[in-house]
């Protein structure tokens, strides 16, 4: 998950990534917005990733395998904000 970080995601704005759920269904979502929170600093990475998808393939809240050539594959929890918008929140200490 080291490559799934603020800098990598910020550079991916507008690109698509692939999600796979537990039954191996794959869906493409677009990276729309990456925003830091007040906790984001030199020692802590705190940001949200807003993603958009199609109305025809709504996704439930849950953990998904997320793939992109920039960071490989990571397993992350994602929540829907609407029928087409999804959010991933990252809040972790940085490794020294």
C-alpha cells in the first residue's frame, strides 16, 4: 500500500482504476478529486479520494481490490456518497 499515497493519487486525477469485489466482478471508476485534511503533514498522510462510476453498476460500501499501474493492487474500504460517487479515506502515519 506504500504506492497508494497522496502524491501518486494526485497525479492520477482524471484516470480510471479497476475495482474487483469478492465475487470477482470488475468495475472501472474515475479518480475525480483528491483532498487533504487538516491532519495531513510531514508525519501523517490524511486525504480522501473521490471516485465516480456509472449508474448502471452501483457499488455497495465494502472492501475492494483496487488496481492501477501506478500503485499495483491494494485492498481498501470504500463508501458510496451517491449512486455514482464513491469515497476512500486514508489516515495513516508515514514510515520513516
